[in-house]
C-alpha cells in the first residue's frame, strides 16, 4: 500500500467512525426523548400524578404508548442492529414477521368495532 493510499484509507476510516458515533449519539438522543414521552404519557393515567388527566381516553394513551414503543423498536433495529446496511431481502425478512401482529391487531379492532355497532 502506498503512502497516499494508506493516508486516504486512514482518513476514510476516521470519517466513517466519526459519522457512526454521531449517528449513534443522535439515535440515542431520540431514544431518550421517546422514553421520556412514554413516561409522561403513562403518568396522565395515574391518579395523584401532576400530569393526571381524567379527560384523556385510556385508549388514546394505550395507542400512543404502542406507537412510541414501535418507534423505539424501529430505531434500535435500524441503527443499533445495523439493519440499515443489510440487503433489501434481509430487511423484508425482518419486517414481514413484524407486520403480522399489526395486521392481526387491526382485524381484532375491526371485529370489536363491528360487534359494538351491531
């Protein structure tokens, strides 16, 4: 390896490590913010809490928590488990099994709504 090639390689590796650290720090910050939001949202249903809100629907809190948890899972899968570097096939192999419980939940919700109407 020539001196110029080695220098270019060292610079490239350093830049990639810096970008990875920056992306990890940003992702970690998002995870912290999402976790704080989950705690604050859950506190709206705890009587005696400073954030207690009797007007807020339990269903709204539940779905808000589900959305925040799914966002956390996506960030962990995509960034910390390096799914962003995988092939499309591998991404589908991870995403498809995760889609089935969502579809099943939607079917159950639709059935419950149908039963409530009739």
